[in-house]
C-alpha cells in the first residue's frame, strides 16, 4: 500500500481499522518513522498524526519527474515579434483575473495590431482561455508567438494552433471546422467556396447541406445563381428553404424576377395634369392582377393577412413581395431617384413604406437608408448601415421615446457607442439595475466608451430604493472601463 493511500484510509476508517498491509514509505523517512513508532508513552492516534505530518511535509517538497527518454522535441523557434511591455502584461493579468472575454479580446486585438506578443509566463492560462472560447483563438494564436505554437503540441486542448491548410480542413475536418473554412473563403474568394461545396455536394447529407448553404449568404451574388437555381429540385425541405432564402437575396434570380413582374402589374405611379394643366396630380395605384402565378405562394408569400391585420389580403401580398424586391426596381419603375421614390411612397402609399425600408435592409442598399431617418418606423438593420455618427443619432431619436427596447437593438451595433448615446442609455439603465447588472456590463463593455468614466458619478436612478443595486452595477462598470482605458493607454503610449 502506498504511503499516502495508507494515511487517507486510516484517516477515514480510524486507527483501529487500518489495513493490515504495511505502508510503503520512502526510504528517506525510515529514521523519522522509527522514532515515531518507538516513542515512549505515545498512543496510536498520536503516532498516526505524527506519521501523517511527516508524510505531508515530504509530499510538499515535490516529486522527481518521470523520465521518458523516448520523448524528444526541438526547442521553440526564436520570436519574430517583440514582447509586450510590463505594463501591458500587468493589464492582461488583471483581465484574466477578471475573467472578461470582451476585454481580453480587446487587449489581444491591440497587441496584434501593434505586432507584439504576450510574455511567456501568462501563455498557459491564455491558451486555456482560448480553448474554452473559440472566438478568441485566432487572436491568441497571433499573440502567442512561436513559443505558443511550440507549447500547443503538449496539450490536446490547444490543437487550434494546427497549421492545416483550408483545403485539408475542408476535406477531413470536423463539420463545425468545415463551416468555418467555407465562411472564411466566402469573405475573400466566394467563387472558390462555392466550387468546393459543389465538388462535395453529393457526399454531404441533408443536414450538412442545409448548414453549409448558409455560408453562401456571405457575398451572395449573380455568380451563384446558375447552381442555386438547380437546387430548387432538392428533396430535403430544409435545403430547399435555404436555397429559396438565398435566391431572394440575389437580384436577377428567377424568384425576384417573378416578384418584379407581379409588382409591375400591381403598382402604378399615375401622373395627371390638374387645375388647367398648371400642376401634376400624382397617385400610386395598387391592385393585384386577376390571375396570379400560384408558384409565388410556394416561395414563402402568404395569401391571407389574418383577422387582426390592418391590411387587406391583397395589400398583404403586395407588402410581402415589396420586401424581397431590390429598391432599384422602383427607380426604374417610377423613373425617379431614391429620394423621390421614398417621398412618393410616403405621400401616396405610406402603409407600404415599411416594406420598402425592409427591402433596403434586405439588399443592404446603404445609400437609401438616409431617406428613412425621419420616418416613424424603426429599422433595426439601419444601425450598422449608417455611418457611426448618423447611426447614433438614429438610435438616440428612438431611445429617448422607447428606452429599453431600443437599448436592446443598440447592443447589436458593430461600433462603440458615441458618448451621448452611451450616457442616454446609462441613464435608462440606472432605473433597471437588476437587468443591467455587472454581468451585463461585462458582456457588453466593448460598446461603452471610456469617456463615460468622468460622467458615471452623476448617473443615478430616479428611485432612491434602487441606488444600492445601481451602485454595485456602476462600480463594476467603472472597474471595467478603467481596464479598457488601461489597454488603450498601454499600447498607445
């Protein structure tokens, strides 16, 4: 029986029931154990406690590593980047202690942008963090240098350092890794990504086909149409749904042409002379043709508006179709500029204007977005379609009226909030401290600018009963903002 096993068994069972087997204590302890066993006037409990104390201290001295001569490896290659300075390294240690993924990602991006790497002492903990959070892995790989790549061979959890090529991963990788590769390729060489998927299409099962097709939403374009149109005959419903969704995104597809044909027959801009020909009388006439191709309703267009809808069934069909027609169609249809088209809908068919706004979002027609900013309807996709300053103004306009609901949408912003937007949101949050707590700010700290630090003290809830709870949230936010400020300062000093 091993020495420490003997100690544990005796501690649990008692000295009267300890095993008969003699413990195998290391030879170095023989003299000390003999003295304990032969000590006069010592009962068995005292002898056990003394033995346990000796064994514990022996263990605390450490162990000699197991020698395996067959294991050999080359040393890490010399680093080609400079290590970050001690101040930046200290901030990194504080972030790791805070366990905040958002700030860690910010630190890593700053480190990578400045062509620096982390100091060796923190590498194992950093590699573990990335093993638990895949979104951090690319930045961690870039900031770990050659030593990080060298260390990765000793821990199976750090295999994300693998230098396998995109093509190797595509051919032999796990399903989730293949999806990542396809998304990556769609960002830079979308045609290659489509060709790879075409080559393996017959070997993919239905679930994989549907999942991989989602990647084609990135940079979907006319070049994808010939192949996608053939997939409408696929047996799997999920695959057909994904194909239909893609075809509704690409101008010139068969389904969009069909929608445009229906709108050409249904929506007409009438210009007539009035008042003795001195001015034009304008009207938008909306009416479905007597016969509609039934295949349109197989593409996801609903026939009935529902009993509580403000639309008639006819209006509801046209409203849906407008959603999936490029706004440029109306420029040709009305022979007008985007601004004029929006004005026509606003004046003469205002109930259809939200559908036009949805089409602007659907087809990412950024140059149309400014013409909707003064309208009552809120379009969530406009947040990231507008320049940052304009996006903030757009959010502020609705946030002051609708508060929490618009904050929810503002969290989807790809840019850090401006100071005015951040302070407006924080004043609203102060009245809901249980919802906007420390965990919330930890998750969304990337959005709050460090310039808010000097204003936090003046932000308090309207109700005195909420001051204590908000005070805790505010203190945590201040701590996170200070760390964020330190990241910026250490890398830009």
